[in-house]
């Protein structure tokens, strides 16, 4: 799973992306998601969110990802389906 680092003041806690496993469980790929997001978010940004992680993710981008997941799979993921907070 992709880990998104958080500011050092939070210590070793971090946010983990669960987007790719969510898609895979539905027989879809990040490339298919990028196609579904055509015009919403550049496909290279989907790859960055998947592979490199980001220190911040704004609500507008998260909303676009959720909408594209729903368009692609017919199922709307919740925030907890895509992101998880982990300690240590």
C-alpha cells in the first residue's frame, strides 16, 4: 500500500492509500481510473498519488477520485475505503 507521509510533528503516524487494492478488488486498474478521470485529473497525477504519495490531498481532488471510482465501478467508495490512518 502507498503511504502518504505527514508532518514530522505527528511522529511516526501516517496515512495509507487503499485506492489500488480497492480498484483491484473490483477488477479495475489505476490506468482505467485515469481514463475515467480524463479531463478531471491528469493521468500522471493518478500515478503520483498511487506511487509517490503526497503530503496533502485536497477535498476537491479526493471528490474527483471518488466520483471516477463510482463511474468506473458503479460503486461509490467512502473515504475510509480509500484512506487509512495508521500509528507507528
